[in-house]
C-alpha cells in the first residue's frame, strides 16, 4: 500500500496539481480508511491466532486431564504387592476362597476326628470282649486248679498206686500257674491298650472343646464372615461400575468439549475470509488513492476511469466482493454463477 | 440332640432335633448304625427341627453318608433352614450330599 502526503510532493518529484477540497478530503478519508482497515485486519488476525492457540491448548489440557483421571482411577482400584497387581474387587473373592479352604479343612478334620473316635470305640468294644474272654479263661483255670488239687488228694489216698497220678496232677497245677501268669500279662496289656485308647479319645475330645472355645467348631464366625464378604464384594463391584460409568461420562464430556472447541477453532479460521475481503477493499482503495495521487488530471477522463475500474475489478479474487464493486462502480448487475471461492487461498492455522 | 427314626418302604427317615455337636457323637452312632442296618435303600435325614450344627455335626453327617454309601445306600438331607442351612451352604456339604428344602 502506498502512503500519501496530500499536496506535498516528495523532494525531486514533479509538482502535484492542486486538487479540489473535496478531492483532498476524499483522498484523505480513503487513505485513512485503508490504514484503519489494514490495522484492524492485523489486530483481528493476531487476536484470532491467540484465541485459536488458547483453545487448542485447552483441548490438549482437557485430553491430558481425562487421561490422568483414568490413570488415577486405575491406581485407586488396584493394590500392588510383591510385584503383583491385585484388583480390589478380586480381594474379597480371594478372602472368600481362603475362608472356604479353611472351612473345608475344619470339616475334614471334624469328620476324621469323629471317624477316629467311632473306630476307637469299636476297638474298645473288641477289647472288652477280649477282657471278658480272659475272665473266662481265669475262671476255667481256677476250676482246673481245684480239680488238680482234688486229684492230688485222691492220689494220696490211693498210696503207691496213685504216685503216677500225683505227678500228673502236679504238672496240671504247674500249667495252671503258667496260665494264671499268662492271663495276668494279657489283662495288663489289655488294660494298657484300653488306657491308651481312652487317652486318645480324651485328647480328641479336649481338642474339640478347645476348637469350640475359639469358635472354630460352630462356624458362626465363618458364616458371618462369608455374608460380610459377599456384601463387601457386591459393594465394591457396584462402586467399580459407578466409577467406570462416571469415567465414561467424563470422557464423553471431554470428547464433546474437544469437538466443540475444534468447531470454534474451525469457525475462527473463517476470519481469514474476512481478511481477504478486507484486503480486497484495501486493494481497491489503494488503486483509487494511487490513481488520484498520480493521475489527478485524468479524474475527468472516462477512458482512464474505465481502465481504473477494470484494474480494480481484475485485482479482486473473491467473487462476491467483485460483484459488489462491479455493481457500485459500473452500475451493472452481473449474473456470474455462484462458484465456491478457492478455499486453498484461505490460509488455515 | 434327639432323634426319631421312621422306617417304611424304601426310605428310612431320621428326624434330628435340637443341636448336633461333637457332644452328640456317641448318640449319633446309633443313627449311623440304624441307617446301615436298615433294609431301606435311601436314608432321609430331616434337619427341619435342628436348631444348630457345628463342624463336628457336619463331620458326622459326612461320616453317615460315607458309611451308607459303603453299604450301597443313599443319604439326602431335608428341611434345613436358618443357621443350619447357612453352615451347609458354607461348608458345601450340598455338593456331596443332596439337599432338599
């Protein structure tokens, strides 16, 4: 654009013809309007770029925020231990499985304990039978000893004829004593075995009582724990679902916001169209001012003015602006088909 | 624990009332014996009037089931409710012995 100093030719330039006051006024107004428009275009462009930068930064920040929120939520719902990551929702399930395992072991022990007692009881019954047999053997032995004694007496009465029989009866007494000793040893063994078995049964009973005292037997605490874990598990699953829903909503909102900001940025890019229009007006003003400054004497010349009009219209690339100028400069309505302006001329940012 | 035995046809029914705990193991032996010596192929243990059961009680039910199976019989549990049903579910006895409500 050319700067104009009205009626003040530069040094060395030929003197400018004196203009009419209106021509000077028009020239001044056009020059000023041209400068103000150019300045405004620059301002709008600068501010638009700044706003666009701010919106772009806002979009990036929003995306980062959503990502950070997602990472934070992922951290909240997991616990790291020994290099392994556990989902909080699975923890009650792990505890439930552990509780189940403990309960199953208690049951196996209980069943085996009762089975052992039943078996020992059956052994005791058999031992009682053995003890009863020993008693019978002892009774028979007593009877045998008595018979042997009677035989000795009868052998004594028989004199020499009964000597052999006396030897036999004495052998019988000896056998009877050995049977006594044997039954005594058997009774002692049976007593020891019975004592041991009763001791085992007693210790099992004591262990059961100890288990009862710590509440392992009635399983009430396990039942309560299982119910509480189920409640906890359900609550955690529900909370997790809620967090996922909220996160989804937040992500959707962020995406919508980013799209809207993108639309705003796109809308602002059409500031460039305004800039081109303004530049077309500035260009037209520039040619008029130059013409008046350089060819003031030709202001009344039709041919020169038509050439100027053609030059102005030829320099305008935007069709709607060109039509407006054509209408106002030539008075002619132009039936130019509406063609999309070359968008590649628009500088996008 | 108290028990009542009803035997008729293919099923021997044992109603257990009160509490079934370790202290009842001697008395429960009579139940096991009655089931095994019965001519019935199926034993139904009714726990509808059983108020409480401990792990030894569950152990005794499992033992009764084991011994009945060895004798070629089947055992099922009926009527369990409240604490007894919860313990049965917790101990997963229902996966070993059929449970009917």
